């Protein structure tokens, strides 16, 4: 990861936008298949085939630091980096995050969404909706002159209101022609602290919120991160560009936000 934060031109942001929209499209395409009885490996295959055969893009995760699959599928108490497997079968009541990244014309698109498998329990639903609200609060804090601390504070305020905890070991990141670039975007913080935002910055906001305590544990596969207390965890992720008067979400859902609140109410 570079230590300096790149400022992207309108032409470069257009390339980021194109890659981001492809990543968001993948998560829309796989949505109908997220149901009881499907394996996470099958979901991975669907995403892979769409990226390669339909989009003509490159699955960014395959081989990244040795990662073996196209997407990460993080179910229930898995915080992030869950590896798709033929033996992991989704059940009614599960919640799952699918995280996808693509490369198009040398530019990365990176986004993730939560899915309900059948009808979730009350706590699972509240956690997923609160985590979405926290991400939106963080995104709405983005504007020139604001700081990364403003983003983190907005996110943790929403999470702590519901007595949930914010994972601290993993964060958002700059993105462009480099997958994980500067800056690191923490999902907790103090207003006014940290890097000051400028138009042309592009980064992800991707809070991971636990229903229990924030401590994490990495499993023996070296990738799968779970809650130490086995509590549920949820995550959402968007790519965001800082614009002269605010922000632009570069990974908008093709079908719109549906029952979820719009991120930019004025849009």
C-alpha cells in the first residue's frame, strides 16, 4: 500500500466508476440464487462465470495473496474473507455477505452486500439493517474538508446506538489501479481527526459490525475471520469518490436500493 493518497482526474474516476458498476452488477446477478440449499461454492461459480463470460472482466480476488476463489462468502458469525466451499450449504435464517472485486481496463471495482437466506431472526435483521445504516452514515459524512475521523465517528455512533461493536482490525481502503491503496478508512474515530478529504479521492467504506464483542479470530485456513464470541456479524461495502460538493457512490445497485434507504436522499 502506498503511503500517499492519489487524487484522481475525472477521466480516472470514470474508469473507477465503470469497474465499480460491474462489481455491483455481479452482486445483483447472484442475488436470486442466495437461498436455502445452495452451496457457497455454487454462488462463487455464478459470480465467476458472469465476470469472465458476460462482463469480460477479471476476478480480482483469485490468486490475490493466494486467495483461491472469486468472492468471499461470510456466513453468520464469519466477519470477512469466508472461502466458498461445496460443503457450506446455506440454511433458512442465515445471513451472508458476498464480497466481490473485478478488474476492468486495469481499474478495480470492489463492493459487498448482505443477503437474507429465507426469513432472518429479529437480531440478525436488526444487525444487517443497522450495519447498512452505519455505512450510509459514513458515506454521507464524505465531502471536501471533512476528515476520515468524521466517517469513522458517524459509523460507530450508529453501531453503538444499538449496542453493537465495530471490528477494528479491518478497514476500508483507497482503490483505483491498486486494489488496496492509501488511505486506510477506519470505521471508528473522532470528529475532525485524521486525513482531510479532497475532491478526487476514491476509497471504500465497508464497516463490519458484530452483534456481540468486537474481538476477532482467524481460522486455520489463514483467511476466514470470525467473531471470537461466535456472535453474528454483518458488513456492507461501497466505493466512494469525493466530489467538489460531496460524494458519489461508484458501486450503486443496478436495481436501486429498494427497501433500503437511499444513500443520497437528494438523488
